[in-house]
């Protein structure tokens, strides 16, 4: 059972928008910055969002992040079949003194 | 461009010690923190710990009694030892650079190795 809760799967049509939620608590999301990772099967995770809403160089502006209270959200607009992957949120948990990850969300572009 | 490469045995006997090394290229290890993360087959990510380039490791409390990390800046490498392994430690192990500013509550992994599968089995 992950400390951060994500939906197991989400889906949307090409060109549409999808959001992936990450729910936590006072000891993690509320008080610490959130990052998001994209992982294709058989490959390493890749950073797509850090500091709640900042994009690393090379990540298209179709990817955006936000945080409100104990939840964070990753949004993808203009969906492409190449966006099909697993997405993970992560943050520091001050009570556990550990980096914690969400359980991951599988994105399907129908 | 920073590159990381894990190396080590792909098969470890139960109760033995899992040892992996991560070689960093493309940038210096100085002033950065370095981390290990693992992913059991078909499951999510688990943070193992991080270490500063001068040492001073911090481990996941769930693994703390079995984990040791070290760094060798002369070789641009850092290492992981996990003792008394069981089948539950079977996973793809990733090394990564972690950017952190504890006072600002900022932690994220900006560069990752490709990962190496370690199977615990007799």
C-alpha cells in the first residue's frame, strides 16, 4: 500500500486532455514539493515535472503539474499515442523521513 | 549530459549480500546527492536511500538495518550493499541523481540509470 494514492489507470482519446491525481497527507504533499515521472515498459523513469509545476528542459508544455492541499495533479493535453506509459508521483514524507512514490497510473490513449 | 550505469551480479543467493555499483559520467559527482531506487517486477517504485558526494547517507527506514551506501569520487562511482536478501528483494535496481534542498522541502530525481535486474534465488 503506497503512501501516495494514484488511480491505477486512466484513459482518453488522442488530442484530448487527461489528469492524473496523487493524494497524500499533511506529512508529505501538503508540506513538500511533488515531482512526476513517466515510465515506458522496460525503461527507466523519466522526470516530467518537478517542484509541483516546473518542466525540465525538453518536456513539452503539454505536460503540467499543480498542487492543492494534500493532492497533486499531472495534466496532459493534446494526448498522443506516444504518451501511453505509467506515471508516478513522488515527494518527501516528513513523518517517515523517506522519499515516497505513488503506486503509479497507467495511461491509455484510446 | 549526465549518464549513470548500474553494474553488478544479476543473481544473488538468499541470505547473501546484494552489491551494486553505479558509474557516473558526463559530469562531476561533486556537490550532488546520489540515490538508489528499486522496482519489483510489475510493481511500483521504492526509494532505498541517498548519499552525498562526501558521504553522509540517508536510508529508507524500512530498509535501514540492511542497507549500506558508499561513494568513491575518484572513480565517479557510488555503491549499494543490501544484506540478508530474500525473494522479496528481487527487483530492477536503478541509480539516480537526486536534487534535494531539505530546507526547501524539494526532492526529485533528474537523471536515472537504465536499471539492472537482480534476482534473489537459489
